[in-house]
C-alpha cells in the first residue's frame, strides 16, 4: 500500500530527513513502533516489516526506550482486580 503524506518542509528539516526516502522510512518505523507498543502487532511481525533481524529489532527497541513485554498500568489494574475477586470468592486469605 502506498500512502502520500504532506508535511511542511520545516518539519521535514527538523526530523532530519535528508530525502523523501529517509522521511518515508522514519514514518514507517514510527508507525510500526506504535503498533507494537499498542499490541496491534507482535515483535516478530514488526521486525519482519522493517527488515530487521531479531538482534537489530532488540536494538531498535532499546534505541527508542521501549521495553519488551513491559508490565503496564493496565496489567497492574487487571492483577489487582483479580486478587480482589479471589479474596472475595475465598480463593485467597484476607490481608492482615
């Protein structure tokens, strides 16, 4: 699929794009990274789309300060709800 994106020249300069091809690559990487961060695609698929080896993908995540399989606030909230439910149902002893 081909998508055309118009951006101001000043923004392209700020993004450090030396050419339209470089900017296109940056946009693809940003799109794939966001899809990965929001669990819409997995790491293997993301690496494949970008043409990265597993090691290069891990470096890419590190460069962008993304922790693989990071424990999120949503994960914590889900775990707390599960613990409360188990305590209510008698599956866990009450807290002291």
